[in-house]
């Protein structure tokens, strides 16, 4: 995925990776750490044991805007109360957010399962239905004053062609890496990029993510299978039309945003800012296909 590969060592001192807490630090929070499940420059996700098995997400406090971080978490807490597919945080030591050695610590329930298979029609259709249901629930809660999702901010000139009457809270990064099949249900994680926007952005962005990986892997058939399976299931569940031309606009908007971020690294998400020159060349090859 475009924002997570190839961290470099020669970043400015202000962005030097934050030291990982030690065993004694975790013990002060009543946590016993297990294996790391995923990690990037800004955050790390670890399996842990408290009273029960949990997942702990660490976010470098220096790299987030505190008020937006709290608002996103508040929106997720409200969403998880109304939609069981959304995996929300749980209180730990009476708080949703704890601090430890410069990290913001948020505890989530452990969900056991596997990512959906993008080559299996039933899994992809479930993704489309789940996103439609998520959008219904997100339309019922406020946007918490959150800004437009990042790519819409970068591509403001293109935003007017999207349906402004459907602007609401959206996920911002709905992709297989943030999903887990759990006893026949699809659970949704990682609302770190949620914000306001039209629902078409989430649908088109999910297509963009698959197109990116399929292009890099030289597997175009994967994308051409995925798109109708996913979009048709979303349309059927949402019971609303969703225009293919608008989805194509979102894909090009995302490609334009990536091009801007590669050209202006100081404005890019942290994963792109700290990626290796080799990975940035890969990103560039996707924004300017030959």
C-alpha cells in the first residue's frame, strides 16, 4: 500500500523514530506485550494481554494533531455503539487514551480472523455490503468537526465534481488491510483517516487501493474482477445509484493527490515522507504510467 513501505534512516531529528516502551513501562499500564502485528513510522499495533487478550495501538504523539486525534476517536466510539462491524476502542484504566513514553496508547478488543480474499467474489461482495452498512451508520452521527479526508484537501479543485449533497463522515481508508473476517462477519478497523466527504470517495478509494496493488504486482485482472463484485454489492446494499464516472473521478483524484505528495514531501502523509527513494520511485511510476 502506498503509505507504508520502506522507512529510511536519514530523516530529520524532529522525526527520529520514537523509542519503544520497555517491559517495565508496559507493566505500569497493566499490560503484557505480545508480538507486533503491524507497524509504520507514525503508529504500531501490538497484541497484548490485560484482563483479556487485546490489541494495543501506539501513535507517536508528535505526529498527530491532538484535537483531531480525540475527535476521530470520539466519532469511532459513537459509531461502534451503533454498528457492530466497526471495531471501537475500549477503556483501559478508566481512559480511552493513555500516554506512555511519548506514545498515545489506545486499547481495542482482539478480533481473530483473516483479511478478505480479493480474488474471492463472496469476500469482495461482503466488503461492498459492509461499506454500504458502515455509510448508513456514519450518516447518523455528526462529523465531529473533522476536516475533509486528506486526498480531498489536496485535490480541492476536483472536489466540486463529486456529489456534495452526500457529504458525511466516511472511513477514508477502507481496504482489505483494515478488514478482518470474523465468524462470517467483516470487522472494520483503523479509522485514523476518517473525515468528511461523499460516500463515493470511500468506494472509489477502495477501488484505487486495489488498482494500485494490481498495477505494482502486474496483475490487472485482479482489479477488473474486483471492481464489479465490490461496486455491485455496494449498490445493492445501499439501494442507491452510484455513478461509475464519479468513481473514475475519485481514482484520478487519488492519483493526483499521490503525485502532489511525492512532489511535495513536506505536505505528504508521514508514511510517504519517510519512505525510501526506491519506494517513492514506485509511487511515481503509478502516478505517471507510461
